[in-house]
C-alpha cells in the first residue's frame, strides 16, 4: 500500500480515504482493467459482422491486451486474492459486485460467451455446452498470455504467428467436420 501511495503521490494513510482496504483497491484495479478491455474490444470489433472473423479478432485482442498490460493481467488472472470473495458474489456462474451489478470481468467474459452462443446458433461451430466451450477457449488464450508474460527469457516464435496459430487450432477444433 505504501508503494502504491508513493506512486500516486499521496501518503499511505490517505489511500484509505479512497479505499476500504487493500482488497478494495485491488478489486478496483481489476474493474479498471476490464473496463479498458471492454472499451478497447467494442472499438476494435465494431465493424466486424462476420462471426468467425470477429471471433478470431477477439482472440487476438485478448492476447494483445494482456501483453500490453502484463502487471494488471498478472494481478487479475494469476494472483490469488482471497479478500475479493467478500467484494463480489457469484450470481449463478457470473460475478456480481456488492451493488448487485455484474462485475466488469463478468461483462468481458460475457462477450466471449455471447460470441460462442452466436456461432453455435448459426451452426458455424459444433454444438456443445456454451459454458464449457467458452472456458476452453479462454483457457487456451490465457495460456498464451501467461506464457509470454511469465517466460520472457524463452525465445518463442513471433507473437503474431503464435496468436494466429492458437486461433486456428481453436477454430479448427470447434468447426464441424
């Protein structure tokens, strides 16, 4: 908290004028991360009408956004924060904040689920459980981001090639034979 206050140019105690505790601050960082992601995604995907092209673009966007924001990505997806459970609850499968509204993370994930639902509905990908397919797609995309931000000493193929190959593998696996 002291380090955060120092970077913000305020005293450590004044942070508590804005946040109840460390978990509250970390929750807000996560909310801001997802808000920025949603805004970026809405802008980048706005003109894409073809569901398959939009799906590929979503995958690229997810990976590139995570790589552009590695510290926030690590915090949001790779750091266990036990206190966050009290700041949000699950409404079925999705997180809701203390205000009862979906968290920004739930809204961002909902974009993926909506895309999978649309592609299944149009017969573009195999029928299946939307939740399971969405989780598998997210896990694959997350794996690329996690590898690239945690193992920067490894000489991976070009990021663009890896992103394109990941998208192809996912789509090839989902498309009807």
